[in-house]
């Protein structure tokens, strides 16, 4: 199993852990299935009233899609199969509050999970970046998710600078992506504390509030996401060329901002 789920029946909090630390908690197709099953299962489990999503180990929260995952694509330029499109809680119609506890690197497809969480707690060692453009890929879903939380210029800079630059946890906090900073290793405990508080409140009020917050931006978000598949299909380099760029730039340096 690549996803570990632990539920505290007394507090009503479930902790979902991406458990592939040897792969920087990258998401393969099995992980997608496990995450989807977890989110949908929580919909029917009244003992779970709040959820925390985190990554195992100290090096990474999640580094997006596993580069070794094989995802066949249709030949039509008007369609694309995105394996992560339904990996988040909101895509699975879960309206229970989700807190993201970020440790280490969070990049690329990690923003599907961060983007569909209510808020983010990060420790001071966390960094955020989006490698898509470096490897000849369009950053569409990721930037759309980030644009709901950060100023336009910050989202554009992260996406366009690719692997050359990483945003520090402090900068992420300053720009609104992160709501709380903790000491190294403290993000999970702080997130669980928040989740326990939320889970102690009446469920109907909490879930109604979650739905109201998302309703405030849902129209623009839905419209933007509808354009994502075509932008990716038109702008992505062929997979073999992406792989060449990935291999060539793997050891290149970066600055932390």
C-alpha cells in the first residue's frame, strides 16, 4: 500500500499519509486509486469529521506524478487523460475539511492535493516549485489551483521559473499559500491540532462552511479547469523529449527565494 490511513475515532480526525518516501512520495497509478478510495470512503464514514493529508519522511510532501508511471494517451489533440485529475478530495465530492501538512518538497502534481485542501500548514524546511515548463510540459491544473490562493505574479513566477527556483516556506506563508509555519518536523502535529478543533464543532455547520468558501470561487475555477486539457494537449512536448530534458537537467542547481 502506498497510502496509509489512520483514523482517531475519539477526535474524528483521519490522517492520510503518502507512504512512498523512497520515491519522494511521488504518485503512481496505484497511489491514485488508493487516494480516490480514501476520499470517497470518508464521504460515508461519519466518524471522520476532518482530514489531514501529509507525506512520509522528511524529504518530500509529494513530488507529483511518478516519472515511471505509464499513462497511455489518446491520439486526438482535443483530449488528454490526466491521471491526477481526480486525485484530490473535492474532485471526489468530499466536503469535509482537509488540512495539508507539508514537509520537505512540494512540487508539480502535489498542487492537486494542496489546491483542494482548505488550508496548508508547513514546516520551515518546506519548499514549493513547479517543474513543468523546464521539462516541456504545460502547467495548467497546477497553476489554476495555485491561482486560487496566491497573487497572480507569484503563481506565474513559480510556473515559469520551473526548476531554477524554489519558494521557501517563509515566502509561501507571506504570499498566502501557507497559513501557518512550524519548526522543522512540526507541520503534522500542528495540522492535527487544527483538524481536532474543527472536528469538535457541529458537522453540519462545518461542512456547510466548507461548501460556502468553495462556492465563492467555484465558477471561475471550474471555467479555468475546463481549458486545461486542451492547453496541455497542445503545449506538451512528446514524452520522449520530456524524458530527455528531465535527464539533462536533473543535476542542475536552483535558488531558494
